[in-house]
C-alpha cells in the first residue's frame, strides 16, 4: 500500500473525527441551515456539476458500460433538482439526536432514559450513482455524523462536484467542511485503508455491485450496514386484479431497470396463469424487456427465452426478467426463500388472507402488497432519502435513513442511590 495513500487517509480520518465531535453538539437549526444552503449551492453550481458528469459519462461510454449502468451514472437538470429537493426534505425532518426513545423510573427512584445519539464517523463506499454522495452526506449530517465518501472511478468527477456544493452549505452555516469528505483518489488502496480504520470509522456502508459488497464484507474490520444484492420478486396471485397486476409488474421492472428495487423475478400462480400472464408478457416485451421463463411461461409466448438455473439467482439491473409459474403462495414463498436476497418482495392479490400470509412468512427487509417494488426507497418512505437498503438484520434493516444512522445511550439520573 502506498505510504501517500496511508497518510492521506489518516489525515482525512483525523479531520472527520474532530468534525464528528462538533456535530454531536450542533443544534438542529445549524444542521438544517447547512442542508438548505447545500441545496441552493447544488442548483447554483448545476453547470459545473453537469459538466463534471459529462466527463464521467464520456469515460463510461468509452468503457462500454451497459445502458442501465449509464442511467445510474447520468445526471440531468431534473435529477439535480430532485437531489436538491431531497436535501430540503431531510432538513425538514425531525432531528433524531437527543430524542428520548424510552423513559422509566425504577422502584429505587433511578430515572432511566434511552436517548438517540450520533454514531460518529460513517464511511460510504459506492459505485456509479453520484446522487449517493448527496444523500449520504445529508443524512449523516442530519444525524450528527461526519462522513467519508469513496465513490467509484466512473463517478469520480460528478461526486467531487456534488461534495463541493455540500461543503459550501457546511461553510455557510459555520460548520466544519471536513464533516463531509471525499477520498480524492481512485487508488483502490484507499478502500483497503478505509476497511482497516477501526477507531476512526464507526461503520461503513457499501453500496454497489456484488463484487464490491463481497470484497468489503470479506476484508472489513469495521462494522457494516450492507445489502448484498437486490434480487426482488413480484408474485402475481390467482386472486390478482389483471389490470392492477399489469401496471404494477411493468412499473416494478421497467421504470428504472438499474436500481436495486427493480423486480428481477416474476412469479405467477398456476391457478390463473393462462389468464394473468399473457398480457403481462405483452407489456414487458413491448416495453423492450427480455423475458426468460420456465416451460410453462414459454408455452404461452414464443418470444420468451428459456431460463437457465442461474437466472433465478441473478440481479440483472437491466431490461431482463425471469418468470416462473408456481403452485400458489406457499410455492412462491419457497422460491423467494431459496433464491431471494432479502431485499424487497411484492404480492399482487385481492385476497386479504393470502396477502397476510405472504407478509408474515416472507422474511425480507421490505414486503409489499399491491405496490411496485420500485417504492423500496427511503425518499418514498418519507425518510427524505436513504444511504442504502440494508438486508442485514442487526441495527439497521431496510432503508437506512437518519434514525438508522444514530445509536443510543442510557442516561441515568439518581438522588444518591447506592446499590446494596
């Protein structure tokens, strides 16, 4: 590992730790002022940000990135407006720091409170999507944390331009600009250094493809909030409304194919698949989606390609979907348990009992009824934004928003009690 990278990361870590100590005591008003100023800076700097993104897009196109990956990377004026709106929405959220989660008094008179506190320093390692820098920086700030951002090579210039706008917001509110830092190198040694920064970084959030998550999971000595993959399922039950199923499935797959909440596998109840499935297949194929199906699905439409065994375990992040006929809700649940990644699953049905069975028995971070899996997003949950979707079960699960970026401590008030 380069000594220069080590020194650089040590300096970044020390600055983040110092900033975190200040943020832990920063009142909500100052944090909100920084967020609002950052939103204004993003819009004021849109030409520079879009120019930086154009540089990244040129490199990505030359490298032959897929259309879905290019879509994840691309920034437009409308997307920048949405990012800025997200910052304002985060500013409008209640400040989680100092919230009393529980409060009780013991028979001996001790009053005990469980109180939300910042985690400290959050490391975020991500690929492709430069908006992650804004979401992560804003959420960490709102929760009183400093953050160290390490974006991918493909989004290097875009991320740098966004972070510059966020730091303008911090400066205008009188907060340390080092509260939000970007690792200023594409050297992969910096990732290895981050993964070993125990005592400096309190938790790391990896957000990217399977190879990134696997590397971080294998090498990190710092605790993680992570999701491995977004192999999301939509199950169309025999009691589904046909038109509702058509609309939801099409949106769940094709609204944006490159996001982790996109449906990758379609399951359809054998009891009604000959009625339900043909129009769904028509919609998907006409929208440009490649369908890979089992024998029952292929028998309904010659345009469907054969599904290979690995298709059921693939996060396509592209205009491709695997489709299978199953023997009712229990068979659908078995398939999800065997092949799912614990991210998001949906059922389309008008049968309330079947819906509850699905909700209760599917053990994923997000489970939906009659809604597109593309709603698996912190912003859509009213959380302002998210730093990622966690498929872990400890501390944070599902969208990781401001509350999930806090820990808690116990505050005990006495009047001279001594333990017998």
